[in-house]
C-alpha cells in the first residue's frame, strides 16, 4: 500500500482554489499548492463529465512534470 502522505512522495494540489485547499486540510492531508498555469479549453464535442475529467487530468499532468516524485491531485469544476 502506498502512503500518500509520506515525505518522499508529497501530495501536490494542482489548483489555486481556496476551497479545494480547505477540503484537503479538513481531511488532514498535508499538501503543497501548485496551480496549473495553462487552461485547457472546454471540449463541447464530448460530455460535460468527460470534458471536466480531461481538464483535471491536463492540470495534474502539467504539475506532475514539475514534481515527478510526488502525487498530484488535479481537479476542475463545471456548473450546469
């Protein structure tokens, strides 16, 4: 089993959202905040759910390139 909170593998939050940071801290997670810099465009040709997943994945992948020895949490929000 992998310890997500180990010093060797810190958890990086690929989001600048104060609410997401607050939720992680409420869960007791020790995180480092490193927001993704690029914004992936919304893809209207696929479902809303799939588009949100693609954006979250793109954000996580971008930040992971900076911190390859860490676990990266990417996320995005859609309001319908």
